């Protein structure tokens, strides 16, 4: 067993009072009692009648627990031969040992009735079973556990009050009777009358740590008033500290402990704990994050296991301030508005006008009714740590009642330009002092073609691709502002030339046949628009026709008059007011002589002798035209008959005079002035 921090005789010399005879008498006559702290009542076990009496200490009279005077005084029934009794620290419950049936009864002081610990009313009141012939009982200061001595089983039962069940049984000396818990709840002392000893139980482990030999027949304990063994660590609290965000490289901390006479140990930035005293100060700390810890240590050398902690940040870097908007300089406006910003978030600001001194201000800062003349505005940021900008942002301007004169100059990004090209005109407005603000209007002669606001450099730009072909007199007109007078630039002569065009040529049929209709299509394109006008079609250097451009920029010319041979066809676009003229490349058109083709078919093949058969000839031409004239139908060298071509180029001949056998039939187109002759392939007609 481990040793106590002090000799047991010293630790309990004032805390244990034993009176064997008195305790024995009280046990025999049932005079043991306990007082409920929460209510002015005393609870007395009645050994001979198995009850507990309740005494009102205010009136020193016994309480009738059922409140019915008609049946006399009613007491609380408990187990057989109640002996020991103890009240929980909150006064809510009373625990009573019953020697006759080796149980512990639990009384609810709110109702002065015995609890049914298993919660089942069907089996009557159930009590807590413990060791044999329980005697003494004591409750820990926190009310969590009840210790019951069992003389006939030489042990101590430990009851968990949250469940009212025995969780641990501890073997002690012979015939344990009296029991008491130290005020700090760390130890339980048990008087063992059978072997003249006292067992010391450690409540944290619920084991016997010491056995002390005492006088003959120890039986009970008096009130524990002597020194106690201190195992409780103090709690430490920081009572004063620097701000969580500070611009000081020094820091001071004050702290205290809930145990008088405690000493302290401090740690800075996770360093080792060293002895310190309140207040504890530090100097020359670095910029950045810091952490301070302090822990108390009481007279028994118990150290706070959860030191008090404080974290803070040191910021000694000032913010930078920037003015983001200010009045024009010069200006005839007697009001002024300033906007500004800081390099550190959540900064506040201080403003100073004309050396009147810095004072708190907000963004934006406005002034009205200012006098004419020069003025100076300053602003400085103050960060959350209290650092302020040592070089405030500053702006100086002049208020005048006369608008300042200006000069406007104008430039073109492209001169001359081509129709459809974008041209940017830039106006620059200057003054002797300050940068003008306002709007510039761009004029083409007397017509406004656009406008733009001056930027921070006093420039305005306008772009357009809508200028027509020709010359334009462009000016920039600055309209002025409250502080700056208007002005007009010198005129720029902007020349806009016609745009280039491109001509392409296509043929509907190439090669073509003599007298075949051929259509030539010229397509004219240009950047930024669709050309208009006419196209001349040339065969070599000879004009063969013209065409007018449609909405798609195309012109066509059709002809069937081209002679046999090769022709160099070209399209010449003459241009319009916007687009220059252009020529296509040469298209070589080939015209071929006309040929005809004759095909022959039979209506019935094979046929019978004497049966009518109709032969049909179809004549086509290479030019696509429909031949005219006659077709001669032959059987070998013998002419069978002739027929005239129809409007569709067909001719038919019928006969029933064919002889039996295979007949070699042909159709011969005789031709005319336009279409040459042609003969069909031989058709073998079988006559049976």
C-alpha cells in the first residue's frame, strides 16, 4: 500500500472521535440520526419498530408523514432493524441500513416516502441488497456514492446513487461498523471493531490503501474536523491581460487561484513553465502571435492541469492610405468630396482639412461652403491595433469663381481611310492647371456623329466605320464643366476612299454545244457592304452583254449565239459610289458542234407472222435541242417506211408484213439544217 502524505495519527488526531460505549448504546436504543441540510428536518431510525421518524427542527416536534391526525403519528416504514442513516449533500435523499434483511432503504425527502429502487410496483417496495447485517452508512461530498459497512461479511458495499445499485464491494478488517468520508471526498475511514483497526479507502480506486491499528473495540466516528489530505488542484484564472490585438511590444497579466496561498508558474509562447507572480510583465516582444499560460500550485503541491491561457497578436506595422477620388483642380465648386482606402482591412480614418487637425472621419468625407483659394486635404488610416499611417495621403486643389481655359486637339487613327474601315478620333483637352472633366462631342461638319467622356488623362475617343466616301471635316467640341471652359479643336479633313471590289465569273455549262443556251454569272464582293451597278460581259475584247447587280451582288447574262470553238469570257464591274471597279479572270468557254443520237425500240419482240409490230425511234441532240425531220425504218437494206419526228423527237412505224425469221431493223434520222443525221443500232426482230 502507498503511504499517506502525512502520518495517519497526525491526519486524523482531531478528525476522529470514538466513543465505544456511547455508540453501542445508541445502536441498541435507536438514537442515531441525520439532519437534512436542504430542509429543517432530522431523520431518526427506529431500530425496534422498523421505521424512520422525521423531526421538524424548527418546532422540535415529530412530523406526521401521512398528514392525517386521526390515526396518530405516522412514520416512514423501512427495512427490518434500521441502524445507520445518512443524508445526501443536497438533502434530496436519505439512505438507511436495515440489519434484519441486509438492505439499504432510500427515502425521498420531498415526499417522505421510501423509493421502490427497481421501479416495479407489482412486487412491492424493493430495497438495495448489500452485505450481511449492514450497519454504518456515509455519503461522499459530491453525492455520487454511498459507503455501507457490513459487520457480518467484513466488507464495505459501494452504492452508485445514479442507479441505486452496488457497483463495488471492498474487503476491510473484521466487523466493520463506523464509517466516515473526508470533507474533500478523497478517502473513506472504516472502524473495524473485531480487530481494533481502521481501514483507509482511496475513493478514486475504491481500494484499501492503509490499515491503522487503534484502541480496543473501535465502533464509530465523530465529526471529521481535523486536517485533510489535499489531492485537489487549484483552478487558475487570468483577471487582466492586453487587448487581443495590440500595438504594444509589452504585455502584463494578472491572475488568481481559487485556493488561498497558491503560487504560480508562467509560460510564454509554449516555453517552459517557470515560477512567477501576479502581475507578470513582458517587454520587447516581437510582432506576431503570442500565447501566455499560467497555472496555480497549492500548498500541497497540487498543480492546475488545465492552465489558464490567453492568446493575442502584436501588430506594430502602420497601414498605408490612398485617396481614390477628389475634386477637380481647379474648380469653381465650393463643395468637395474625397474617397480613400487603406491597405489593412477594418481600418478607421482620421481627416485633416487645411491644417485644422486630424479627427475621426468616414469614407467618403464631404465638405461644403469652402472659401475660394487653395485648400489641402489629408487623411490617415488607423488599423485595428491602433497603428496610424505616419505619412498621410494628401491632396491640394484650388477653388476659383472663373472657369479655367482649355485647349482641345484632335487626331485620327487612319487618314485617309477606306469605306467601311473603322476610324478612331481622339480628342485631348488640356488646361493650364488640373485635368478637365466632362464630355467631348465629335462633329462631321455641322452634324454630331458621336460623343465620349474624358478619362483621367483628359482624353475622349470615338470610333466609327460609317463615314461615306469623300472628305469630311471632323472637329472635337469640349462642352466644359464647372471648373473648365469649353473649347473646339481645329478641323481634320478625313478622306474616305472607295473600297476595293472583287469579281468572279462562272458558266452554267462548259463545254457547251452549238446553239446551247449558256448563262454567265458574275459575283461582285467588297468589304463592309454589297456593291451595286452593272457588269459588262466580254468575249475577248468584244462586249456580248451586260447585267445589273442584284441584292446579293450578282449579275447574269445568257446567250445561245456562241460559235463553235473556244471563247475567252470576262466580266468587268464598273464600280459605284462606294466600291471601285474590278475585272474577273478569263473564263475559257468551249462550244462544240451538235451531234444527234437515234435509238430504236420494238413494241413486240418476238412476234408472229402477220402480227402488227410498232417500231419507235427517239432522236436526241448534244445541244439539248429537239431535232426535227423524218426517220426511215429499214429491214436490212430494204426500206420499210418513214415517219416524221414529233415535238418530243419521236417517230413510229407499224407493220404486219414482216417475214418469218430474224429481221435486222434500223432507224435512220435524215437530219436537217441544224441537226446532223444519225442511225440507230440494229435491232433484231424475231418473227415466228
